[in-house]
């Protein structure tokens, strides 16, 4: 039960990221969340939308794994590892904050999943 709750939390975080990147990137909310200038957000809006879509795929995989229950273990572990790697890469290349927002929750969910 705990691992499912944690996995759902990671999935919800990624739905939120999808919304920020696909729909709110070039708005006050999106610019504030990512500390962007209006000029930069306007120029990168299409790229951010594409990135948001990928975050949505991560969330979909996690939701599907939870929906499958115990038989979804491989889905859950695969998508959590993808989130963890993306979070580490993002922390190294973009912003250290990503390590705590994306990678750490995935790591905690992986630990809970493996310990159940």
C-alpha cells in the first residue's frame, strides 16, 4: 500500500510538471516556477511542450503499473528508474532542485517497492 501511494505521488508530480511545461510555460505561473524571462519562455515554448509530453508518459506508465497491482511490478520499477535517471540528469545539467523534486521521490518509491 505504501509503495502504491508513493508511486502515485511521483506520477502526480509528473502530471503537474506536464501541465507546467505544456500549458503554463509561457505564463506568469510557468515563468515563476522555472525562473524564466518572458522572452526565453516564448522562444522555448514548443521545446517545453515536448518535454512536458515526456513527463506525461512517465506518469502514465506509473499509473498503469499501479493499476495492474502486483502484476505491474515491472512497469513500476521501470518507470521509477526512468524518473530517477531523468531527475539525476536534470539536477546535473539544469538545476540541482530537480534532484529533490523528481529524483528523491522516485528513489524513495523504489525503496518502498523493493521492500514490500
